[in-house]
C-alpha cells in the first residue's frame, strides 16, 4: 500500500473467471476515499477507483464479479464495470493508447508501456485533444486465424515476444490461457476429480517426495484426473515430471493446471505413446535427424561414445527442461513454446544440445552424459531460443518435425476430447499386470505385515522378557537396597525409640511431678475449701443456735409475761371472790344471826331433848360434807394432774421417738462412714483411672450426706413445728385446766351453798386440824390456794423448758459430732491418694 494510506475502511474480494473462484484480487478502501484493487499473489496494483475530490464511503461487489457499486461522499451512487476497469490489464503488452475521462470537460491521452499499467493523473479544466486508435472495420483472413480469446492477437504477441524475449510476468498466465485457448470445463473437471485419487498415484509421495504438502496434494489431484481421463496416464512413469512445473505454477487453480497439462500432452507430446512403454523412438529419430543435419560432428561424437537419443533427447523431453533450466529460464522457454508450432519443443532439444556442444565434446563417459542431461548447466537461454528459431527456419522440410507433427488443436469445450493415441492392449496388459502385481504386492505386504507383526510380537515378547528379567534384577537390587535402607532405618528407629523412651520417661517424671504438685495444690485448695465450708457450717450452726436461744429466751419471756398476766388475773379474780365472799358472809351472818335468834327459843325448848342427837347428826353431816368436798377437789386435781401427766408422757414419747430417729440417723451415718472407710481401704492401690470413680462415688456419698442433712434439717424443722404445736396444745390444755379449775371452784360446796361451816363453840383440837388440813383447798383459804396454784402452773412449764433445752443441747452435740466425723473422713480421703 502507498505510504499515504494510514487506515483501511473496507475489504472486498473481486471474483474472476480466470481464477476459478480463487478470488486473487482484493479491493481495499482506505481513509482517502480511494479503493485500490491488488493482486494478492504478485502484490501489484491492478486498478483503483475514486479520488480525493470524489471520495468513496462504501462499496460492494456483485456475486459474479462484473460490477462494483460505490456510494460517494456527495451521496451519489456509481456503478463500475469490472471489464472496462481491467481492460488495460487484459490487453496485450504492445503499446496502446488509453483514453481516460478526467471530468465533465477534460480528457487525457497517455501511452502505456508493457511493463505496467499507470493510472491517469488529475487534469485541469483545459481541454486536451485525444487520439483514439481503432481497429479496421473488416479484418483480414489471416488475422482471423491469429485472433485469440479476450481480444488478443497471436501475431502481435509473437512480435512482442521476439522483441522482449518473454511475456511480462504480470500477464504471463493470462497470455498462456489465451494462447492455449483453455475451455475451462468446470463440470467435466469436477466429474474427473469426483472419482477420487487414482490407485496409481496413492503412494506418489514415496517416489516423488515433496516438502510442501499442499503442492503434493495438488500434484496428486491433477495426476489422478489425468489418469481418469485416459488410462495410459495411470501407467506413464514420467507424467509427474511433465506435470510438476505446471502444478507449481497453478497450485491455486487445479482446473487451469489440468487443462494446460492436457493441452501440452495433446499437442506437444504427439506420438509419444505409440511405442509405450518404450520411449517414442520416432520422435527421438526426428530430433536425431535434425541434429545430424546441423551438427554431424557432435552426433558422431555421441555415437562414438555410445550415447543414443534416449540419453540426450529423452531426458529433456520427459522433464520438459525442468531439470536443466531455472524457473525464469523455463518460463521464458515456454513463452516461446506456447507461441509457436508444437515442433518448436523438439527443435529446442536439438538447440540445447548444439548450444552445449563444447562441454559435450569433452565428455567421453556415458555417466558424464547422463549427469549432464539431468542437471543444470551454464547456458544462455536467449541464445538457445535464438538458435531454436534459426533451426526452425533452416531445417529442410523433409526432416523438419513440423511436417510430421500436427498443428495446434485446443481442447474442446464442454467435454474433454478422447485420448487414445497409444497401444491399448499394452496399457490394458500393463494395467492387468500392474493390478496383478499390486495384488501380489498387497498379499506380500499383508504377509510381510503379518511376519513383521509376528517378528515384532516375538521381539516385543523377547524385549518384555528381557525387560521383565531386567526389572526383576532391578527390583531385587532395589529390594536389597531397600533392605539395607530398612535396616539402617530400623537401627535409627531403635535409637530414636531409645531416645524417645528416655524422653518419655523424663516427661513422665516431669508429668508425675507436675501432677503431684497439682494434686497437692488441689488437695490444699480442697482442704481450704472444706475448712471454709466447715467454718461456714459452724457459723451457720452457731447463728442458728443463737437464733434458737433467742427464740427460746423470747418464748420464755412470753411465757413469763403470760404467767404474770395469769397471776394478775387470778389475784384480781380472787379479790373479786373475796369481796363476794365477804358480802355473802355478811348476808349469811345476818341470816345466821336471824335464824340463830329464831332458833334460840326452839333450842332452849328442845335443848335437853335433842342435844345429843343434833350434835351427832351435825357432826356426821359436817364430816360427810367435808369429805365430799375434799373428794371432789381431789378428783378435779387428780384429773388435771392425770391430763398433765398424759401430755408430759406424750411429749416424752415424742422426744424418745425423736431420739431414736436421731440415733438411727447417727447409726446410718456411722455405717456409711464405715462403708466409705472400707471402700477407701479396698480401693487403695488402684490406678488413677479408678480415682475418678472414687471421686464420683464420694460425690454421690456427699450428695447422700447432703440429702440426709437436708432430711435432718427438714426433720428438725418438723420437730420444731411439732414442739411449737405441742406448746400451743399445752397452752390450750393449761387454759382448759384453768377454766375447769374455775368451774370446779365455782362448783365447790362453799361457793354452791354460799355458807361457811358452822362454827362450833368449843371445837376439838383434832377437828380444827381436820378442818384446816392442806388437802382441803378452798378459795377463801388464801395461803393454801396460792401454793397449790403456783405449783400446778410452774411444774409443767419448767419441765417442758428443761426438756427443750436438753433436746437442743443434744442436737448441738450431734451436729458437732457429724461435722467432726465428716472432717475426719475428708482428711482420710485426701491422704489416701498420697499413700498410693
């Protein structure tokens, strides 16, 4: 691309019938608005469209590649004809005059050289006269014979070729296509290629190895098509040598390559296959006759050296000079070959030999001649071509190959012509023999493959056996090494185990020391906790004892206050009774005085009569009344005392039962302690694993002891409640007894009758003593009643308080004993692991 092209906007491929769909022309739309069409093989500019003033924004190509549609910068739509644009490219190289329209009112005429096609330059507004070269209206007859397709003329091409020595490389393929008049039968070629690869060329890479796989596949495809076209080409050994140069030239277009090779075989290889499979002796004789006419000395030298035409003519023909010429030399030669009669190739061989006569006259050995005609030599191709033209003109007609070779005949269009200019029976026989040989080769290859497989299997088995034995030896050696390593590792492991055992022993000692220290610390901590717990329990017991003493003292004070209140009420009631007694006594005395005064007369009257009887009856009645009163009072006292004694006996029974319960709990605790001591003695000497179970069992025992303690606390609380209830019952019984005493006192003979015993004038000393005996309790007897009341009230309360104090003292002593035994059991438990 030119340097002014900085970016590419669009790329389009331009199809061409010459390319056979390969699309070798690429259109590039750049930022300057110009679209340039370049040949991707030669990288040369073919033509361009657009300009800086009238730039192209986008473009597209028709599917058949005949037109190009562009959208311009000003909005217009332009349609270009590809045939007109490529007219200069397709024209023959001779100088032509090209008319280019530059604008609306401008034109320019330019001469175009054969080397390249130039684009017209920009023109100004001035008008330039143009001269257009036009062909004559009616062509001549001989010109019709020289007319070629695409508007070319063979005479002009030959003139151009003789002037420059070769066709321009840019137009060579186009010129060859025109000279050979290739029909481009796509359908016929497709039918040949659809048959696949020919069996004769399946293994062509073995005979003709080519580095490029693409080129090798192209050669194989073209040769297979030729073999399918004519059976002889499957049997021709030198056909790859003939086709290879053209395959290399047309490797991107196999159709053109096939038609070029087929055209060469039909025209330039005439009579080559008449003596098949031998070389064409008639053709070689033609060349030898021409050489004999022009250089007898050289021919005689070749005959003297035993070199025939099969050695110096046939190698050049079967390779079409591809072995002795370079690429450019070969292309220049075939520019002339395709532009002349088919006899030109045969005369070129004679020309090559005559041009190399100096080195050939020096050679004397057959091997030297073989080497000479199969390798490149220092040769001026232009001189050789001139010599060929000279020989073509100077050779007599009787020996000239032109008279024995037909003129050029192009391939027919639509279908390719039938090629049967060869001995069919020989080809069929060779094909049969080849097929038989191929079958034998296949069978031989199959047998050889089987033998090779058996041999390979045997070799593989032998190799496997050797490998197995080698592996066994290696394994044995490796096993011995591993055993040595294992012994070393075992010794190292034993040393490490010894060190590890010592280390474990040290660690175990340290662990035991740490565990001993931890155990001692834990035991100390546990003892401190137990001491703290015991102190706390002692404080609780002391606090409860103090609370109990305070409650007891408060209860005693309450009882004393209640007793003082009762004493005050008794004295008040006695005072009231005394007052009532005084009033009643006064009334009785008054009544007694009245009755006494009334009865004095009667007594005086009947004194003497009834004195004795009256005294006896009064004495008896008085004694009976006193006995009855005393018996009633004694019965009441006895009942009250029996009730008090019954209640005291019940309290004693409750206290005995409580003592029995405490003794039972004490025995259970002592039994559990003995069991615990026995268990600790039995468990002594066991490992650390059993310590956990002992602790768990001890914890259970502690829980059981705690449960028993809780039960004892509940029992004590129940006992306290029962004691309080008993106190209430005693209070109620005392109140009931007092009420009964008041009732009995109210129902006593003195209070019932309201009378005092009759005074006796001269009572006897014994009677007065009986009358004032201490067992006869009466409310009007101040001293006797006071003593008896104080005794009856204080005796029950004092005994109850005394027993209650004794019970509390027993409970305190029992708690102290339990705490001491628990402390001893804990100390025993703590010392048992130390002994272990």
